C-alpha cells in the first residue's frame, strides 16, 4: 500500500485550489468541481462539496470544513514564513524550533485548515 495524497472538500474549489497553487508554487488541472495539484511527489486534490454529495448522497451531512492540519516539508522555514506573511495569510503559530529536531510555523488556508510548513533542524 502507498499513500497517494489528500482530497480536501470545499464549497469553492477555484478559491481553495488557487490558494494552494500560489502557496506551493504548483499548477493544477481541473475545473470548478474538482482540481488536482501535483505537490512535489504527491497529489493534493480539491473537490466540491456539491460534487461529493452528488457522487454519494448523504455523504456531506454533518461534514465540517477547516478541521485538518496539512503538513509540508520545506527547505527553509524562515524564508517560507516571510513569503506567507507577505501574502497576508493568517498566521496561527510563528516559526518555532522544537526539541524533536524540527522547525515549523502554521497558517490557515481559506477554509480554515491549518497548514504546517516544517523543516529539519541541521
């Protein structure tokens, strides 16, 4: 078995996929119902809540948005932090070095999910 990626469900595919394309510097393929982003070796899919409900009626009942933490390993945490601050993103936790050997900061995507950019401390 191999982990292939994550699919985020949203009410606005173009907004959320545009955000991740800008933040990650990747392109995407799809439309207003579904977008697939190739994020450096894995896939980040974004699917509409309406499309999900159409595929599996009742599947979105009680579903919430913005309840995930998505982790991305980056080369330089501090330069990525400056980039994200410059984009006006909502910072949850500024850069911090952790005792387990990583440095990270957190920010929110447009749906409220926490995005964790982390790197190994050398």
